[in-house]
């Protein structure tokens, strides 16, 4: 993608604007278009086209289930607004996020997956076949795999959007490496921010937590760990008014939350860690969600509705990695196949026996 910062690359999370197809243009959108006409019924409909959904599609397709993927208007999930991915196994030289998702998609298509590049509007899981409405079309599915992911929250500043991939990131695991010997800021006061800040001390010379209140929200143990670290300091009661820098991040304009006073401080990077929003709105009437809105998994990859399976960041707020999401998609597809087999809708299992 064009948002390259020299020496900086990695996974950045999709934002709401991008999810709506508005903020960030795609440079390598997958080539396949809508589902073939008439492809509205399947033994498996997969919702979501990030690593979890497409891996589920590869497995379901290879099990001859001819899955339909409701991929979204902006297919590919969070990796579509990623620059270089260096931690996905099998790519020793790294790979661009959109390119990686195109490879996933080609692999799924090769085995007979059908794609609909539209957003899911509504579902009815009251009986089988399940009903799903997307782009004005009704789909019917004997089983469903929900892999709609989660979106990182952003501050919403223009300067933050402009400098994303040029020093602004939402993923320390992905991008921390590129800040060796630098002074970075982490905004947020929850466990994600504390964890990201602690992780970044491996590379950065100094990590400054910027928090809008004078008390962290995160767990006590993570607070203690962060506050005791010699490389971590905190700007309490501080809001970010602007990210400074033309081509790369050079600093932050901080606003004192009590007095409103502004001052500028130099930084080499900003990690935004103010939480995630799981993409579960469409399912809330049917599936169980936890207090943060993530889907609750029943058993291995199941949900409270028999025949509806769950994979990836839509339930996983712990690991949030492309590779863990892909693994989860594989598990969900195998479970769906086994379940279809158990009700007589699929042939003898082609997947791993257990
Ligand atoms: P949280 O919602 O817990 O925290 C978000 C933080 O960001 C809060 O401190 C909040 O401030 C701040 N914030 C929110 N919006 C803004 C904004 N617009 N500007 C500035 N600051 C803002 O999200 P997390 O992602 O940290 O955690 C989510 C869940 O995942 C939690 O349950 C957490 O415990 C869990 N988790 C667990 C981990 C672990 O166990 N290893 C690691 C990471 C997360 P304020 O406090 O003022 O509301």
C-alpha cells in the first residue's frame, strides 16, 4: 500500500471508515466479484473474508461443501489495510497484507468457494436452513460460520489517519520491531495499552503511556508491571489533540484534560490501544455475546445455535493474529463438516479423524 513509512511496516487494524469502504482505498482488492447468479444455497455459508473466514472456506471447499462466502463490500478484513506482514509463517521475506488475502481467496476459489462481496444485513437463525440477507439477496444455509472479525478503535483525528503506517499503528506485535531505539507513545489505559507498552520496551528506548484520566482501567498486575518498568512513563490526564508530522510522526500535541492547556512533545511513533469493537451487531438477537460484544463460543467452535460456528477475532480478544484466526477458521470448518455429517448432510468426513 502507499502508506509506507521507511523501516516501518506491519499489520494495522482496519478502522470503521475503511470497513465502510470510505477512508482507505484498496490497492489490491481481490479479483472475484459477486457470487455467481443462483448461488444462494449452501451447506455452509461463511460470513467474513479475513484469514478466519477464508481458511474456513478453503477447508469447507476441500470437503466438497461448496461454501458461499459473504465477504463484505470491503473483502479481506483487517489485512486489507495492512502494509507488510512479516509474522505470517511461510513468507520469510514478508508479504503485503492485501496480497496475502488475495492468495487466501484464490486458494478458496480454486476448490469451489462462491463469493458475494456484499455486507450481511440480517440473519434468522430460528430454524434450518438458516436465512441470511445480504445485498438484497436471501441466502439459505444448513450451517453458518461467523468470522466477521473485530475492528480496532481509532481516536478519529485526521492527522492520525494521514500518518497511519507512517508511525501510527494499532498493533505493537506487528510494528514494534521497527521502533528500535525510538521514543514511542501508547494511548489508552486498559489492558491492551498496558500490554502494548510493556511489549514495546523490548525495542523502544522510551515508552510513554498517554491516558485521558489519572487512573488506569487495566488489571492491577499489568499496571504494576508497566509502572515499575524503567522505560515506561505516563502522561496522566492527557488527550491527544493532534499527531504531528508531515510524512512521518514527529510528535504529539497533548491537551491537559483538566485545564485544556496544550503542549507539543516529540515522539517517533504512536500506538493506539483504546479497545476493539467486535463486528457482531447483526448476530446479537441470535447468538450470545459477552459484556464487550464478542461472541461467546460454546464447546470448541460452536455457538448457542446448533449448526452456527464461530471463528477468529469476532470471539478472540486475546491473540488477534492473522495466523491464529486462520487456525480458528480451520477448526470451525472441520467442526461444521463433522456436524453436517452427524445430521446426514455431508459425506464421511474428509477431515482429521478424532
Ligand atoms: P478497554 O475498553 O478495557 O480500555 C480502553 C482504554 O482506552 C480505556 O482506558 C479508555 O479510557 C481508553 N479510551 C477509550 N476511548 C478513548 C479515546 N477516544 N481517547 C483516549 N482514550 C480512550 O479496552 P482494552 O482493549 O484495553 O481491553 C479490552 C478487554 O480485553 C478487557 O477486558 C481487557 O482486560 C482484555 N485484555 C486482556 C489482556 C490480557 O489479559 N493479557 C490483554 C488485552 C486486553 P478510560 O479508562 O478513560 O475509559
